[in-house]
């Protein structure tokens, strides 16, 4: 089973993407999508070192909900900051120590940080232990780090890494 | 009714895209400039895409879902490119308003598997 279908989640996602791409739901396209979803993971297996497992689908949904709200909120916030003028910005670099270990979770966290209010992830240290984040306007870098860890990192850890026995 | 909704969405989209570009032009250093295009513009494009989806769902047969894909790819790629730009800027030691952290460039970072 594992040999025949190495990444079931990826296959499913690819098949759904194909159906969205052709924008019609016919039997032929379902088969074609399924076929692509089955073949592409083999062609790209070098990029997927370990299968992705989602442990808490509900937490993932909740996380996506928070993310969308934060993107909207963050856009308004940044728009306001830009209109208020650059002179009163207090940009700062902060270092976020990472508790995440899998590459997928780390890249999702970095993406999340870049999409949410006033922060862009700038650099991942060579040992993947710290993420350097640039904040557009903050007066308390430590509070920002705590917020990132609580709001985004904790759920990602729960979704992708809970129960992982490797270290 | 649909027309009002569409105009509002398109106006909001145009406004946010404009503010994002304004940020790119007005802010003072490279790192703060990155923020405009990654966030304000993302929401602006989101509004325009919703408007497009509503328009084509109403005026043509069937529901138009291409916009979902566009926004999905946008949300995946925008932060990645912002991250790479920031990383390159740190590497080149571009002028910044605040002290930049010292990138540990002595040992090249191991190849990361960007899973998206």
C-alpha cells in the first residue's frame, strides 16, 4: 500500500487541484485527475522525504480560520501603517526560537508569519533552530515572539508533529 | 444588487493594491518595503478575485472556481518570494533602519525541502 501510494494526501490534493483547474466535474476528468495524483508523487518523490500526516484535522481547520482572519486584519493594519507615514514606524528584527522540526511545518510557519500582521519571515538559521522575523511596527519584540509561538507554532506542532518519535 | 457588490469589491481591491504599491514607494528601507506588497496587495488581489468569481458565476453557466486556484497559488507563493527577498537582502547586508541580525553564513544552510 505504501509502495503503491506513497503520499495519499498529496495524491488527493493533486486530483482536487486538477478538477479545479479544468473547472468541470466529469467522469473522465476524475479519472485523469486521479491518474495525475497517483503519478506525480512518484516523479517528485525526491522532495518528499517523509509522508505528511495530519493528526488533528479539526485543529487544522481552526488554524486556517484564524489564518484567514489574521490575513484580513493584517492587511488593514499594514494599509493603515503605510498611510500613517513611514516616519512613525518602529521596525525591528526578532528571533523566534523554533520548536518545530519537520521542514513542512517550518515552511508553513514561515509562510504564516509572512502573511500575518506586520511580520515577514526573513531568515532561517542554518541549523533550523531560529527563524529571524522582521516586524514592521512593534514596541515589544518579546511579546511578538510569544504571540507567534502561541498563536501559530503551537497548533502547527500539534497538527504535524504530535507523537513523532524521531527527533 | 450584484453590480453594487462587484463594484465595492473591485474598488476595495484597487484601493488595497494601490496602498501596497504606495508602501513600496514610500517606506524607507528594503525590509519595511517588503511588507506592503506581501500583505495589503494580497488582500487587494483577494477582493478582485472574489469579484471575478462572483461575476463569472452569475453571468456564465456553472460556478467559476479558477479564482480559488489563483488565490491558493498566490497565498503559497507570495510569502515564499518575500522570504527569499529578505534572505537575499540580509545576505547582501542591505542598509536597514534597525540593526540586522548576523546571518550565520559561515556554513551554508543545508538545502531545505520547501514542501509547497
